[in-house]
C-alpha cells in the first residue's frame, strides 16, 4: 500500500509481510522478531545474575552467608574456612568426598582432607634435599633418600647420579 511504499522508497520489504486493513498497515519482520527474542533472553539472564548478586549482598548485610559450594543461603549452623562459608554437609574432604563437618582436618594444596585421608595421600618416601615425594627410583646415601636430580655435589651442585 502507500505507506509501505513511502517508508521503503517504493521497494518491497524483504523478509517481512505487510498486514492491515482499513487504511492501516503494519510490517511484520520475522528477523526483528527473532532479534527481539534474543535480546529478551539475554536481558532475562542478566536480570537473574543481578538478582543473585543482590540477594548475596542482602544476605551478607543481614548476617546471612551463602554456601561457597552449593550457593544456597546458610540457615542455622555453618562452617567458615578462610573467607568462605559452607553448610556442614557441603564442606567435604577432597580425598573421600565425605562431610568434614566440624571435625579435625588438614589443608593440603588449598583443599581440606580428613586426617586419615591426608595420611593415606601423603607419601611415606620423601627426598632428603627437597622434601618432595619420591615415587619410583631413588638414590640412597647414608640412610637418606634422594631424587636423581637432587642427588648432587654439595660444592658444585653437579649431578652425582
């Protein structure tokens, strides 16, 4: 119709259809519809992320903490490990994955272990020079065990192995 021609310079609208009656005309552009849906979807994701941040800030402001593992608000008892908070059931051993709760634990390489799990993990053989674990071949000198690379001259640091 006349409006469509005036708005598009007399060219037909691509990817769109003109609908309407009684002198009123509308253009339905399927591409714009899809773009609008994508924008709405992104906006919803941003809104959800912002809401989670606001909830966490509000909870912290009112003395509530969010569990670092599951992300839920901790109601009742919780466990604090450094600056992180956990539900007692979420604070788990990196060895057996069992809950540590309020029990004794050992921190190794940044993660908590039950004492028993840590002892099972920690190798009994350690290098006398670097204190690193020894797995496989080693050198033994005067009762002490060494890695091949650590078994070196004390004067020149050259390898003796």
